[in-house]
């Protein structure tokens, strides 16, 4: 290689966007939370890490201004200090949500395990299980960057005194997982309360005030002695974040009791129940949730984890399912009542009536999965399981 060619090659390395690729770092002043947008410069495919509910419009604007297509909304953990916008981002952008498997965020489409990789364009984001702040917490590695959530902060670390936290686990996550990354890896924390933006693994390994130079026992003793106040929004934030920030806005009276069927339907099935009550019964193990929609609807629109699929009718042609009786009897084994879910609460009445005729106790879930269509014939906006923020996923 001649000298000129050699210099050109060097110049390309130094100035190519790949050599300087950095995340877009965004800040929520109310919670001191950092949100990150990473993107592939060629395809413009993007991911967002730890988006905040109050900043939804800002994040949508940043995506649009940069011509980015959001593929994934990713959580480092179930936050206690702010509510995620993941659920609403997914609705606005068509992105999918991903969360650590151990965090109990049942609404996330992808439940991440250690080592899982998310692709966006030619880029890869790798998940590292870094428990301690919470049992499910993860960090994410992209190129020479690591996004550490509340596991590793600049000159600090996340607390370990609630939400399944463990100082012992955190010590191991810090010293054995994160500090095993190359020293020059850039650390992008989930918070900073003093305006610092990033650090490096080498800096934190050598100087982090909580962990550098401390044995595991010393670190545990330090963490146990912190006596931190409860986060201001904890009681609101944690439950909301377990459903990707889609709030459980059930009216109190809606939860009181099932309603007997009226008019021509009187006496033909056990009754109508709001989605929240149906879900409560399922969690109390009193009822089995039966999804009577078609396979195609569950595949394409979304499904409720743990629901038993017993189609009332099937594509093509919406022909009656010949195995309905046998399948719905099997679902009710053990004598539990059934709560039946369809798209908008019509098919599930017919199915509940049939199940009742078979001698089972069957309730219709009001509004179905998607609710009735609005004036624009759009579903999912006027109520329904999904709109009410109950757990569901998409394949
Ligand atoms: Fe946290």
C-alpha cells in the first residue's frame, strides 16, 4: 500500500460514521432518567432504551427528525421512579417491546434472556443479565457501548433494598459481568443526578465509590447501611411498568361483581364480567381464561399469556369449530369457572351460552380483546382487554 493510499485508509477509519457511532442520549429532568436511541446509519432502523412516559412526544419527534424507524422499545428493568412509555410507543410506531424475562413485564413481546441479541439494521444489541438492583435487571452492549440501567451508575450503583434487590448479586454483576468488558467500553447509565453523561468501564472499575477496592462483604455492608428514602412514584410506577406503562384504569365499581345476562339472553350463561374482574379471578385461580377467537386473531392481533385457546369459529370462512365442545370441557377440568374472551364480546356470549348448555359455568368478558370500533372503524381505542392495560403479548 502506497503512502497516499495508507493515509486515505486511516482517514476513512477515523472519519467513517462507524468509528464515531454514538447513541442519542435524552434526559428526563423530573426523574433524572436517561433514555437512549441507537440506530443503524444505513437502514435507519432504531431501538430505544428506557423511554419515559412524560417524554413520549419528545421521543417520537427525535425519531422523526432523524428519519428513524423504531423496531424495539427495551427496558433495563421494571422502574420504580418513572413510568415507561413502551406500551404507547409500540402503539404509535409499530415497534415491539422487549424486557428482561426476570422482570415480570408480561406485556413485553420479547422476554429477554442473558445473551439474547436484538438486530436493528446491521447493528446488534446484546443482553447481559446483571441482577442486583432488581433480580431481572439487564445491561445492553452495543459496539463499544454498554447501557447499564440502574446496575452501574457513574461513580455509583443502583440501590438493592427493594424490588427483589440483592447487594450480593449486584457485586457479582458489577465485578464479574460489567467489569469484564474492555476498559475503554463507554458506560451509559440509566440515571445521573449531577449532569454527568457517560463514563468508561476502566474508570468505574478503578474508581467507582461504591465498589472499587471493596470485597463482596464490604460492598454488602455498605449497601445495607444506605437507608435511602422510598422513590416518590414507586407505588404508581412499579405496577404500571409491569404492563409496559399501560395503566390499570379500572373504575372501582366495575370490579365489584358480575352482571347477569339481560333480555333475550337472561339465564343462558353465568353473566358478564369486566376484563379486570376476569383477570382477578384468573390470578386467584378461580377461573380459566378461554380465548374463543381464531388462531389468526391471536397470531396477528395479540394474545393473553396463559389463556386457553378454544376457537368458537375458525378461518377460513369462520366455520364453527367442530371440536369446541370437547375443548371447552377440557379447559374447565377441575371444576373452575370459565371466563371467555373474544374480539368485542359478541362471539364470547355465543360460546358462553354453548358452554353453559354443556353444564359448565361460563362468563362473558365485556368488550372482548379489542372493544367496539370507534367512528373511524378502528378497534382497540374504545375499551377492551388491551386498552384497559391488562397483560397481553404479540408474537
Ligand atoms: Fe431502577
